[in-house]
């Protein structure tokens, strides 16, 4: 944009007035832009210097310089300390004080005896030094004389052989020349050695300091400062215990001086972590350490779930297992049942490949004559853990299964044609049939006992009854014609009493009970039932009281803590108390990360098991020729849930009766069924769902109309 130039300064000599003209005056737009205030050079320089000084690369360079310098200083300190310990009795004195502080006076006496032996040996060496100069001089004179004599004798031999008298001194002259050559070599090398030697010494000290991370924590590399990959050393463990907040422990470690590591046993590699036994000082209880698991883990730069505390048989001792950072979040490999298609099973002598323990070793469980209970919160992998054991046992053709899946979502559908009884559904009718199934186990048990009494040598094929979601059975309100309840935990409860009878006598005739249950309480898992299981395993639980219900007080007092597992993150991780699995000596439980076997792989394993058998006819809960009441079945599969997705309803219907609710049952057919009785599925958060209230209202409408809907 162009325009007239307007001066901003007043002209002291204005032009004389001119005659007005008729031309229009021009309009000029003036934009005044203030000149920026110049920033002084020293301010700009200061900002640049500050920006450079605070840049992350500069900080890292500074940390690196300090770190490597402190490696040399720390290495010097460590080498000096080691040299001092080797030349004096300070190490024995520290061990002696540590043993006294720990109250272990037998060990203290042993260290005192070692210190006395060291002092006696040192005194003898010092007394020998008084005679050493004289002995060394005599030895040198004798050695020199003998050496010269030997060289002259050799020269005489050479002179006689060569006939030349001058050869007598030839060996002596050659030796003198060789000594002169060595002196010249030393003269040449001595100067560079004096120059390079200090640098080599500094490099050696730097290497020692770097290996021991002898630098301030803020100067260490990022991965070490954050604890990622940080090795567990005795000093780190002692420091973590010292800062645990137990006054008696802290004071005892202070009295031990630098020898607090005397409390520690050897640090052993154990799978994806390390293991160490800690003998606590007198006055410190193992419970005080157990109750501070989170603080101990954080002191070790670990998460709480990466540190496990158990109580071995040794008195006043805790066993720490410390995982490598992030190792427990990595999945374990597939089950051998999936990878090895030639695998078979032996119920009596074999063990089911269940997963891995925390040490990374294979964890295998024996099912032989052992009742089993697996519990935990919902959706933590209970059914998968229980099913994987059954799939292994199915590869022994002698094993018979009778299964009640009281969830009815098709998790056990692959046992159709493998189990002699298969019940799938959550309704009271399914609980009644499951109760009859367990009572059938009691009848078979009594028959076998009678046969064993007649012939003590008879051997029976194993019979395993499996009830998944057993809490549904214990909480069932239904009663029979004699007013006896199917659920509950009283002497009149049919399911409870049947399970108790199998627990009491079934093992000796190989009639076993395997149960899986959710969120245990005294109501849905009675005390007598849970204590009747030989193998008790638990996934993540909500409270310590539930852990006691699941595993027993002995296991929990010994360090078992399924309530400390992370819900949702530690799926498939079990705490097991059983003599059927190898547990480290002195412990009452073991933590197992189980292999997950998906539905497709489970079906393939079941097919292999079926191929080993001549064919099994599976008895279902509902006769397949019976006409189905589709609306009532929809209400049954919804159960107590306020609403379910239509896809989940169809899945449960198919599990309830695959023949009646096959592929022809779709969302449209389900919708038509409800619309026929004045209701229909609704959307919730963009997903089509079926409301329990609507289904019950549809049943009411149908009953009022006197109509019936059949599949």
C-alpha cells in the first residue's frame, strides 16, 4: 500500500499559508508501530547460557563426568578397604559384632576363634621378619656361589670337549651378557611404564568402582536410578531392611556396622529373580517384615507384586524372592498339552503340567487321590486352571468324568462325548441335576467300598466329579419334595452333604471331587467343604480373611498371600497349598503362573482324549427330545443379571441346548420372540441388550394370555 509520507516531527518553520483549492484532500492512514525495546547483550547471553546449562544433554554429560570420576574414588575406597581387611583383623571383628547383635552367640564364638588364629599367624610372620634379612643374605650368597660354580663347571666341560681353554669362561660371560640385556630392556621400558602405570592403575580402580556402582544415585545411569535391571546385592537388601521402619531392626543393623550383610544367606538366582534368606536379629518378628511388604519392595526399587516373603522352617528367618523388574508381567509359554500332541497322562504316577513357579521351573500337580478346590475372584482364570487339569487327566483313558458347569457359558462343551455326565446351566434345575450327580458319586463310592471289603486287592478306575461355579449350588434356594434344601451348609443340605461324604471316603476308592468357586465366603463355600480338599489353590482375592478361607491359616501364616495378587493383571497366577506339587523346603505354599489353554486348543486336546477311548455317551441334563420353552430358557440363562448382551444370551442358550438353539437362532429370532409377548431388546451404550425385567414381564404377559412359546 502506498501513501504520502507524513513527518512525525513538528517543523519549526511552517510553510506560509496557501490559497485553498477545490481539489479534495487526500486521506492518509497512519499506523504507529512502537519500536521494540532492545534486549541487552548480557541478558541474551545469560539466557543462552542458562538454556545450554539446563539442557538434558548437558545434565547427562555432567552426570557422566561425575559418575566416572566417582567410580575412581569409590574404587579406590573399595580396594583400600579390601586391602585393609586382608592385612588386619577388622573383617573378623565386624562379623563378631554382627553375630552378637543378632543374638547368635555360637557364631560369635566361632568368629572370635578365627580372629585369634589370624592374630597368632600374623605374630609368627612378624617374628620371622627379624631373621629374614640374615637368612636372605645367606641364601643370596650361597645361591650366587653355587650358580657361579655351576657355570664354571659347565665351561670346563665345554673346554675339554672343544680343546680350547677360553671356553671355561664362556657360560659365565654369556650369563653376564644376558643380565646386561635385561638391564637395558628395563632401562628402555622403565620410562614408559612410569608414564602408563598410573593410568592403568586408575583404569583398574575405575573398573572396580563401576562394577560396584560406587557413585551418587543421582549420577547413575537412568535405568539404574529407576531400579530397572538393578542387581540385588547384599548392601541393597540390608539398606532396604534398615529403612523398613522397624526400630529394633534398624538399631541392630547400626550396631553391626558395615557387616549388616551377616544377616543374609547367599543370594541365589531363582528363575526370573533372586532368592535370599534373612536371619532377623533378636527382638524382630517375622510378622513385622511380612506386614511391610510394599515398603520393602519400594526400598528394593521394585513393585509390591515383585517381592514375595515366605517363612521357612529356620527360626527367626524370612525368605525373600525378588523378581527382575517387569519379569512377572511377561507371559509364560504355551502348555505342553498344546505343543506336544503325543503327550499322554498317567493318573496314578504322573503329574499335570500346570505352569511355572516363580523360579521359572515347571510346576506340575499330582491328582492322584486328591480332592481339589480352586477359588478366586471372578474373571481371574479359575475355569481355565481347573479345565487344564481335567484335560491332562482326560489323556488317561481310565479316568471317568462327571461334570457340572453351573455357569453354562460353554466353557466345558468340549467334554461332550468325553464325560459321562455333562450339566451346563445356572438355573435351580441345573443345580438339582448337579446335586443328583454328586449323590451318584456317593452311591458309586459306597459300591466300591463294599467291593473293596470283599476283595482288598481290587483296583478301581478313577472317577472325577467336577463342579465349576460351585457357589451357585451352595446358594441355591430350591427344596425337594421332602422340604430338604439343595443348597446351604446344614446337615439337611443335599449338595453339601453329598460333597462331604465324597471328601470323607472317596479318596481311598479313587472317587474324587474337584470344585471351582468364586469370591469365597462362609455362605457360598462352607468351612467343612473347603477344608476337605487336599489341594487348595487360589487366584487373586479381595481380603486376607478370604485367603485364610481359600488356603487355610497355616499357609497364610507361612506367607501365602493371594489377596496381594493384582486383580486383572495377575490372571492365571495361583497360590497353591498341596502335597501334590513340589514346594520349596520349609514353605507351606507355592505361587504358580498357569499355562492358558484357549477354547480351540482345549477342543483339540479333548479330541485327542476321545481318540484314546472307545466312545463315551454323555448324559445331558435335559433330554434332547424334550420340547423347549424358549422364553423360560431366556429368563434362566439371564439369571440374576439385570441385563445381558443379545450375543451372550444366544451363547448361553446354545450351551444350554446346542441342538435346540443352533445356528438358526439369531438376534432377529430372539427379538421376534420377545416382541411376540410385547417386549423387545433395547440398546445400551450402542449395544443391543436383553433386560431381565423385560423378559419376566414377557413371561407374565404370556401366562396371562395363556399362550406358550416353543423352540
